[in-house]
C-alpha cells in the first residue's frame, strides 16, 4: 500500500500538477492533503478545484482558515506592516474564489487520523495537534516534540506541513514527518516536496512493516512565474523571488 501526503500548495498550480503526476507514476493508493491550498501563488482557484477533484481527505491549514473565514488569527501578524500585507493579499485571494469555494476552505476539518492496516495508525495535522499557527521545528527538543505531537493518540506516525521544510525524525519508536511544501519550499531547494508512506501487509500476528520518505519533484518554475502575468497579485515580485530561490519570501 502506498499513501501520498501533500501540503502547502499555496496557489502554485504548476507545482501541484507535477506532484500529482509523480504520485500517479508511483501508483499511490490514496492522496491526503494537509492544508494551505491558496495564498502567495497566482492560481488559487485552480488549486482548490484540482484538490477537490481528488475526492479525498483534506484538512485545514492556517491560510485556508484565514482566507475562507476572512480573518487574521490572533498572533499571526507580527507587525502592523505584516497585518496590512496579509489583509491586502487576503482580499486579492478571496476575489479569485467563489463564495462556495470560500465556504469549503472555511469548513475543512482540523485533523485526521486513520489506521490503514491493523497496528499502524497515523495522525495528520497542519501545524501541530493544538492549533494552526505554532511551529514545530526539526531542532526542537525530542521530549517536547514527542509529548506535543502524539498527545491523545495511539498513532505511531504524525505527518504535518506548515513550516515548508521537509524532514523525518524518529523519536522513541515513533516518527514525526514534515511533508515540506508542494508550492513554496523554504529549504533552498526549488523542487516541490511531498511524503510517501509505504506499508506492507502484516503477516498473522506480526507488526506491519512500513517505510516513510520524502520525494522532491522538479517542475517548471518559470511557467509558475509567468502565471502571475495579468493577475495584479499585490506581492508577485516577492513570491517570484521565493519560487526561484526555494526560500521564504
């Protein structure tokens, strides 16, 4: 069994299509989406519609809540300038989407848990199991990560997005995995990122065998850049710089 986990598409339709094609070549059995479908990229509506065509589990990211509910969460903006920028981009993004699509983003669930085979359960959240904003970093203390990410669950694996930096971390027999970002990587690699969980069916009485990995998918960055033309996106220049560098704008 192969399960693919994608997150942080951020309106980058070209990266999304490249990842979905790669997933198809792997013949994955199912795709899960960990939030942040829109914002920053030039094609938010196309990304929302493509994700909905997958007819799969999609959870809410902080940006999905922000855009869908037309609000900036307390503590998200660190300055008046950032608050003004968020409001401006939020307004632009909302204008690209239909009222029904905005309602869809606003109504996405916070988290999802599943046991695809007996004895192997996973949890997926956007940022952490408590809220949509606070970051869990690969450098955080092991005990804190274990307590925070696995509280209230029997899951052996927790997958999340939000920080746009893919990594895998084994702690106390459990695994924390960040999928990285499909549409806006921050780790210096411009290639889109996602995670793949492969599970072997367990023999009678045995524990399931699994592997979890990160895949990087090169895509046509310049096509994504050209998609900004004529959009009047308020921060197109900054996002283009980020796409070409694979770093935070």
